[in-house]
């Protein structure tokens, strides 16, 4: 089993797909993170109810994340 912080360490500078608690899907490149799984993502696209929008660079609070996938 892979621990979440180990996955984030291996995923630096790679594209991730994150499912959030409210059902949104966020895809972007992981630039940084902390011990609380707060993440800095760049080149972000958000998908919600079939609508896509570009967000650029965001800081995502870790407790909003349901799942993380490598792309």
C-alpha cells in the first residue's frame, strides 16, 4: 500500500488527477505540497458537471481531496 505523502513525493512535477469532495475533478502539475497534503498545482483544469475551465495555478487544501491519480 502506498502512503499519500509518498505518492506526492514521487509525483512532484508530474500531472495528477484529483477528485474533490464536492465532485469536481481537478487536473494539473504538482509543484509542491506540505505535511497536511495541501498542494500547489500549475496548469490546472477543473471539470464540474461536464463543464471545463482553466484555473492556472492554485493552492488546494488537502482535506478536500478524495482521491489522487497519476496521469
